[in-house]
């Protein structure tokens, strides 16, 4: 082996062994480990010397590290210094791009959820869409961070995505990049007394936004709120502590979520403290295939404690914990270190949360005016009928509007519960 190859292998060995020490892991067979690192050094040197184009050493090392991490699962990856900075900005609730949460599936970029009022949502992207090309270039062969990096760019610049959607021919969508500012909590009153609170993501502002929303809605309803709709549809998740805080806001006691990793002693449990911002009012939680991670923690906790009734369709099934491990001078690594379990011990990973009441996505349409004697009868039968749409996926533009069929069913249910409980319903 050439000296440079030996140095590369030695450097890699130091990196791996130091990581083992940091994470408290034992090396089962150091001899075998060094043989594998020697192999890495040989390949590294051969690529440096003979690849058709000259490639920078840091690019090769970053790619090797990212390849190791992404081979583990779709959620582990390497973040270079720039991507690490972007990630920290995103958790604070403001970042640039298209406003889309994505994962990787069979080499293609899969849309987990578009974020409300962003280019992705306005263009009509839906959970489950597969992105096959970026500006005509195939996604196949790219890592997820590489694909995400290509989707980023200067504000007001255009990008063309080629979309594959189940039941449709592939089609192109043009989007204009924008600065994405996430107001993670939105709210309004449905009628005079049903509090509607939508959480679009779980960032550092979420728990404060939830408490402020509930306080304002109670004031608007003159403290006569009859029920709460918590809308988590198309919410791709975010910070674990915020998911715990939102769940805690509606629970007086009990476990919210547990995380279990490789070692039993690393298991953690998060419990609720006394205090319910809804003061025992009936709660309906809306979920769908775009509800992932932190959204599923909240939905699972409220369902297991019988604190809320879940309506909609099965959630995404992203129930693993990613730990961000800074690598000084080089960025960070995002590593899956545990999985989430609901209070009853259910795993979320790849299974999702099933709603208590399945309500497929649909759109309430006004009846078409007809002529002749059959007009009145037609209006009577069709006025509340939902229009057929793709199952499980809701058009982001109708979420929270009078055309939102799933929301209408949640409100109807809460009004029925309030009537049964003797509360005043307007």
C-alpha cells in the first residue's frame, strides 16, 4: 500500500475508534476492524490515483462516511458544515428552500409532507409523491442530502421537479424557491365554540404557539369552547421535546412516549405533568399519511390515554430517534439511536398510528344548480356529499377551510359529544 493509502486507513481507524469510545461501544475484534480499514485505504488511494476525474480528498471522505450512514436506514446521514448550519436554522423555524419534508425510498426522493403556505404546498405536492428528476437530472444515484442540496438555491430561482404519483403518468412541476418561515401553529374558531388548532411542524416555537392559540380561542368564544380539533395532517414532525410538550398540554398524568435503543439502560420515558389546557374538553386529532415522527408521538399518546379521538387515515410510520452528533471542524452526523414507543408499548416505526375513525380525504363541493322538477330533490341529497379524491392525501389548499371534509366530520363529532354532555352548542 502506498504511504498515502496507509495514512488514510490510519486516519479512518482513529476516527472509528474515537467514535466507539465516545458512544461507549466495544470493538469486538480489533484485528478484523483494521483489515477492513486497510481495505478502505486501498480503495481510497486507487480512486484518488486512477478515477477519470480528479476528486478532492474531502469529497471522497464525506461520500464514504455518508454512504456508511445512509446504508443503515433512510434517516441516518452525514451533514457537512453547511448542511449542519442549515439544519440548526430549520429547527428555529426559518430556512430557505421549497418547504418540503422528504425521505428516500428505492433510490428516489419521497415526499413525506409539504409545509403549509410554501412553494411545495402551493404547487400541489402530496405525501407519497416520488421525485424522480431535478431539472431533468435523475435522482437515482444521489444520496438524500445531495438531492436536498440540489433542491436548495437562491431565493426566487426556479426548479423543475418530475413527479411520479400513484395512478398517474409522471408529470413536471415548476417551483420558485423562497425563504421558508414557519409559523408552526395556526388557529381559528369553527362556528362559535369549536377551537381549531393546526400544528404544521414541531419547532422551538410550537409549545408557546399552542398555549397562545388556546388562550386566544377561549377569549374569542367567551370561555364557551365546546371542543378542540388538533390538526396534525401533513405535519412531518420535528423536535422531540416539542412533541412531549404538546402531548403534556392535554394530559394530566401518565407516560407520553418512551425511547429504546441498543442498550436497555439507555431507555428513556417522558411523563406528563398536571394541567390540561383544554380543561377536559373533548379533543379530536386529525392525522393522515403525511403525519410523521413527532406528530405520531402526540397522536399515539392522546389515543392510548383515551384523551382524544383520532380521525383521518393511517400516519406515516416514522418512529425512530435521530441524534445529532457534532464532529468539530467537519459538521455533524445524524444517527438513528433509538425507536419511539407509545404509552401502551406500540412501536411507531414502519407501522404508523391507525385512527379510531377512518375518514378518507375528500372535498365538500357545493351542489350544481339544475333545472326542472328534480332540482330540490337533487340539492337535498347532494349538498353534504364529498367529492372523490385520492385516498389518504388531502389537498393542502383546503386544510382548515369550509371545503375540508375531514375537518367537518371532526367538528360534527365534537358537537355531538358536547350535545350529549349537555354543553350549549350553537
